[in-house]
């Protein structure tokens, strides 16, 4: 049986990059994103529990050029919605 662990997500708007880390802080992915992309919202940092639940809920807005998308994480296992909010 595979070991399950929490994974965190954080984006740094000033550095134009995002990261995924294991619960032990080992970096899984660290990537820059294009100057065309802007992320806003208070969910700059959250993590997925091993069971698939997130530790908080809310909106993350992603703007690519003039198009804005809303990524909403709700309470519950793996539940999220992506809306075209423009």
C-alpha cells in the first residue's frame, strides 16, 4: 500500500512562481508562470490532506491576459469548481 501524505500549494505573486511541497517541506514542483498570468485571492497557501480534503475553502482568481477564471475550493473531498468569471 502506498503511503499518503499532505501536499501544500503556495503561489508567490511578486516572484511570479508557484510551488507544491510535501508535508515535510520537500519541494515537488517549483515553476515560474508567465507575465500574462496574474493570481489573486486570499488562498495564497493551502494544503491537501492525505484524504483529499483541503485545509480551507475559498476562491483563487486566475487572470490570463483579459480573461479571468475563479477556482473555488469547497468543503469536502476533492471538490472544486472553475468558473469563467468574465
